[in-house]
């Protein structure tokens, strides 16, 4: 008798009729009975649904097609399991090969983006972990505002503070040298002087500044040298610099004289001679650089820290590049071969002292074919002692392979050798060249070297063979290769910063001019052309932000800072015709308070705080507040996590802050802050 199981499937047949006809009804009944007995229970589930893969496998040993419904035997189940495993293994292998090919293809076309994003995710994860364990300190408790510093700190410069350094003065007179190892961290906000006023807009501010904004007094102005008095005019509230006036021809005639001594028609020909960047040592009040600015020459003023009145402070107040630095016992924080001209007009440097080691440092900074201009009474000495000192300088510069081009009155002009062959033809016993093991590209306040450096550098290219400004800002393929960069990478950076500057201006313009629709000097010229003048880029990378600002015709100068914790692209920045400096942001920047109109920091938080640091975010932000002028602006560009953490800190510094999304899917955000103008009240 047929069983229900047989009735349920009797209508389905395997196509091979010859094989089916060889089966008799007894063998069917026996097989079904044995199978039923082994299972021990009735199963009324449709068998065709329980094993959908059975149709695709055959019984190779019996040479018969297996009945698709006979799955109860152990042998059948084992074969089915084995074949399923084989099929799955083949599927996994194929899938892995396809995935590997796709991954390789994708990596080859967008490796930089993926690696960059992966790196940023790792950084963000690390910072998140540091936040959890308390290593990424936000300083004071959340919501607690910092107190204001006492009035005597309104011109405070950490690392140069007079009261801390008085007991450190040595026999060489290095008491005012930078000494950050003795620095005490500020935990208060430096407020401006009582009568402080927002500086006049550029270019008006170049020639007129407010007396109350600087440390110099009327008595100090009147007691200064005759040249200075010709350059300045003082009234109750303002100091007017008259260097641009034809009535007072000191600077104009002096610049013209230097050009003629070099063999040029006038100072406007400096660019064609390969001169773009000038280091002005002991710059006075910056009038030399102010005059040359109209010829597209970029002059960086450096001078010692001064306890009363400051060359650097007045120069910065005029909107001209300047920073505290001195030729004493340490190398300056610039790479070798950085400047096209070094200028020293009665700068107070005794170049004949310390066995000529200061001249060796000047040689390190000067590019091949560059010029050293020295104006000093010593060059036209009458007494024997000064004549002896002058002879030492004259002979030593010859040993450095400097050629003296001309001497007029007290001014002497030398030209540094353009070819290295000069150094091999010097007299026996001359100063030795530095070996390859001495790093001349990253001198962060190291002791002065006694050997002549820079000759081993790949950047040994004379100023005549370098591109002329402004084409010099765009380095060619071979120049970029020296820094390990590709042309497309450099072009991508340039394009991204062009777009970023456009976005910054579109964001800042309505914010600035809605609060201040009119200020003194707005008529020359109209905003937003003169929104800012002094700009600090705290993590300059290739100098792309600087380049984009100039291409957008913004009348600014940028101090490009390369943190010592990152890759050193400062030589590249200097070669582009910009100015910059190496710096450790756990130390105070070498300048006076209220120096910059705009502070820009792209990726700085990721760079500085994705590693264990000896300073906190609060230390960094307090320093930014010291550097920034009242009503100045800060732009942070970084990962979402770090921007949100930074925003929480801005309330402690009383900054007005806004977080802005760059793009909908971007991993970065902007934090735009403004420093308020808190006036100090008289007691």
C-alpha cells in the first residue's frame, strides 16, 4: 500500500525515463519503509522546499541520478554537506579576488585621500582617547573665565621678560637674549593700555600710529638720533612717519644709493636683480622696509628686546613684518640661504667681535649671489683701534667668499659668491666648511656654528638664477622634487587655498563690517581690501594660505610659522619669496602683545595635541590671545572633535565663537573667533 509520503510526491519525475522504468514497486516500497523507519517519525513538510540544492548534484558512484527527495541517508547528507562546503569555498575565493582587485584599483586612484582620511581618523581616535584619560587638558574648569593680567604686564613678552632676566646678564651682555627655559606660563589675559585705540587701516596706518598703542614716550622720541627725528613727527595722540614725503629724503636717497652701489638704476630694479626678501637687522622703526614695500620687496625687521620703547613694536604697529631676534650666541630660527639681502644700518652689532662668528651666521642666512649692506662709522674710521676693527671685518668677509662691490661714506656693500668653487681656492687656514652631518635647515636657537654652512644644501642656487617675483612664488617641477613633492600635489594645495580664502572673506566680511561699518582710514581703500594687515599662519605647511591671499590681492603680509613638531617646509616657503620662522608652540612667540589682526591655524590642533605635550590647549590659546589685537580674528580649521573641544574653551578667554561646517560630508570644521575689546580703566 502506498504511503502518504509516496502520494505526496508521485507526480514528480526525473527526466531519465530509462532509469526510472528499471525500478519496480517493491524496491520503492522497501526504500521508503527503511527510510521511514530510520527517521522514526512522519514528516509532512514538503521535501522540495527543504533541499533546494539537491537538483544540482549527482551520485557518481552508482552511476545513477539520485532521487532528489531521498535525503534521509547519512551518505546523502554527507555528500550534500561536502558539496555545499566546496561551493561556499569557491564563492569566497572568487569574492576575495574580486575585492582585492577592486581595492588595489581604488587605492591607486585615490590613495592620498584615503590614507589622509585614515590618518585623520587615527588622530581623532587618539585625541578622543587622550580626552578620556585626561591627557588632552582643557586647562581651567569649564565655564570659568580667566582673570585679566595686572597693568604692568600690558607689554609683557615671555622668554624676554626683563625682571626674570636681570640676574642672567653675562659678560657678553646677553641679558635680553631669548631664554624660554625660565619662562613662566601666563594664566591671565593681557589687556591693552588705558588709551589704546584700534590701529588705522592700511595703508594709512603705515605712516600714522597712535601714541598710546606703543611703549615709547614723547621724551624718548625727542631724545633719539637726528635721523629718527627727521623720520617722525609727534603730537599728543599720534606719531607720523614722514619717510614717504619728498621733503625728507633720508630713506629715499639712502635706498637709491644702495641700488647704485650694486649697479642698479634705483631700488625699483631690486626685483629684476633677484632681490625679493630682505632681513633688516636693527631696523629702527621700519622706515627702510616701509619705503621698499612699494617696490614689492618684503623686508623682515629683527631687533633685540627693548624694555622701554621698541623698534619691533613700532614696526609691527605700522603694519610691517617684524619679530624679536638677535645676533648673540644662538642661531636665528631661519633655515640657511633664506634671504636675498641682509641690511644693517647702525644696527648695534659688533661684527668684528667673537672671532667673526656673527658674520658666519649672516653668511648662513644669505643666499648665493645675495648682498650684505652695512652702514656704520666703523667703515670710515679715523683712529687706529677702529681701523683695526674694520680691517678684521674686511679680511673676514673675503674669507667667507664675499666680494666688496663698493663703499660710499659709511656704507659698504658686499656680494656673496654665486659658485662653490670660491671656497676651494681660499688661502690655507681659512674657515672650514660644515660637514654634511650638520643640519643647517632646522636651526631652532642652537649654538652658533664656527664652520661655514649651506654649501652642501641642494638649495644652493644664486638669486640671479631663481625665478623673479612674482613668478618665484610658483616653484617648478625640479624645485618641488627637491622637497619630495609632485607638481599635482602642489597644484592641488594651491587650488584648495584659493577656495578657502574666498570662503574666509565671504564669512568674515559681513561679520566685521556689520559691527564696524566705518573706521578711520576706510577711505583708502574700501573694504574688504584692507580688512587685515598683519597675519599669522600658525601651521603654514607649503605657504599656500600666504600665496592665496596675495593672489586675491589682499594687502597683507603673513608670518608663516612652521612648528618644529611637524615637517619642515620653511625652506620651501622662503624659496617662494615669503617670510617665516620655525617655532615650538609650547613656547611664547617672539613678539610683543597685540601684534596680529588675524591668526590662522589649519590642522595645528591635530599636529600639536595628537602627541603628548608639555603644554595644554589653554596655554596655546592664552598665547594666541596675547598675540591678537583687540577686535582681531582667529580661524581654526581642524577635525570635528578638536573644533568642538576648542569651542568649549573659548568661553574661558571671552572670545565670541562660531562653528561653521565646511561641507556636508567634510571631516573638518571651521571655528571662527573674535577677541573682544576690553578697555582697561584707570584706578
